[in-house]
C-alpha cells in the first residue's frame, strides 16, 4: 500500500520596487525601493506533486530521496525553522528566491515548499537537512 506523500510547491513573482513608466514628455518615473514591501507581478499558485507507484518503483521505495530530487529542482534552501532538528513539523516549509538576471529586485520569483500528507517528522527532517545543506 502506498501512503499519501505530497510536495506542495507555491510560487509567486513580486517586485520590491514601485512600478515604472514614461511620462507624456518622455521622462521616466517609478522604480523606487519599497522599504521591504512588495507588489505582486504574478499571483501565487500552488502545484502538488504526489508520490505514486511509478515513483515508488523508480526510487526503490525511498520517499525521502524522491522528495529531495523534486525539492532540489525548485531552488529552495532556506528552512522556516532553525536549527533543523531530528523532527520537523508539518507546518514548516522551505523557501527560496530567484532574482531575474536583467531586472534584479524588480522581478523576483519566490518559492516555498511544504511536505504534506503522511510524512513523519523524521522524514521531513531528513529532506530539510539535505536540501538546505545544513
């Protein structure tokens, strides 16, 4: 019997700067730092990846190895709890951000990952330790 292991990946694209524009006379305005506030460029969306029979076969039943592979692809490395002990609760998450190479902090993709379902706290801790490299 395969248990219900899910990885919830939530992404949003934000800016830490005010909108920019051009005035009728050709001048530019905006782009000021927002003192840590953000404006939404693309609203958040969540994708859930579920461990299935094919994953179980491919990963030889190692759900933690499967999770590490999937999480590594998202670029998240920062845990919401620190230090990471031997057990991580379900409400904990991993977070990462990627600044657009051309727009910098004017376009930032923020990603968070949670392990939900039948994960035990010790499995979550193993995955968190590995992807956070702590």
